[in-house]
């Protein structure tokens, strides 16, 4: 019965991370002293997002671990409709979304990176971002020829999480834009939830082996054998 429950959880997890939906991701670093002003501008645009975007954006503020301050992420429709003149004109009316080179927006922004990625179904994404407040973000650059194997490793790690009754990560893969290949987001209520329950080594090791790893102690070392670069960040949702 336990193995059946694990299999069901894995199937649910796999459906959650199926990569069918497009997303726009923007990483921002504020000019020193301007972070709160930047958040305020973004908050105002997000509150009125229906004037500029089809779907609601979510803003995350990192607390440690990376060189950017803010991640703006939201689902988009087909690329053909997203880049029509009508759509780009709508976004141009905002004060923060996709501003042109050297616009006033960059008086308070010292770094910006944009990406189009594929990720989980939109309903799963919205449910998680509405419910949870704390997010664990890991950004990966694969070694040459290892992109597919890296994605397989991230999927297998979600299967491992299913075996220990841990929520799976959302997986996002690059369509175009950045230098990195994919990133994952895990979602939590708070730091206590992030720490998770105490689990025996035997349970973790068995779950890792059932997910295809040599054991729980080999998950990290196998991941490192696939990547050239890795950024690990905790971030809070900006409401």
C-alpha cells in the first residue's frame, strides 16, 4: 500500500511539473538605496496588472544567496500574441514592465535579466503563489551536453520528494534569454515549513533509490557533476 501511495504521489508530482506553460521572468537589482522605491513602483503596476498584462505577476524578494534583489514572474500566452504591437503597447504604458533601453526606469535599476521559460500548468502556479509566502529558488547552468540529463535529475529529485512526502519543486526551463538553463522553485509557508519534518535516514535513502539515485547521500554529488554554475536563494513574496 505504501508503494502505491508513493506512486500516486509521484504521478501527481510529475503532472505538476509538466512543462507546458510559458512564463516571463525578470531578475532585478536596485541601485543602492533605491530598493524600496523599486518595490513600490512594481507593486503599483502589479496592482493594476490587467491594464498591462494578461495574467497576474508575482514579485519575490530574495533574502540571501544571489546577486539580484527581485524576481518578477508571470504566465504569458503564446509568444505570437505576447509580442504583437497591441500587447507591447499595453506593457509600455506601465512604469516598470519591459522598459526601453536607457529609460527613466533604469535610474533606479543597476541590473536586469529577462527570460522566457516553460514551466508548470498555470493553475498549479497560481495556486502555489497565492498560498505560500517563502520560496526556495535554485538556478542552474548545465555543463556542455548535460541539459537533458540535468532536467532528468530535477525530475528524479521531485520523485524523491514524493517518497518522503515533500512538496515537489516547480521546474522552469529556458526558451530564450539568459545564460542559465533551468531553475526550480520550492514553495513553503515559512522557515519552519522549509526545515521540514524529521525523517529517518533509512526512509530518505529508500526514497532516493526508488527515484533512481544510488542513495540519498549521492543526490548532491550527482547534481554537481552536471552543472557549471548554481545559484541558491531563499525569497519572500512581496504582497
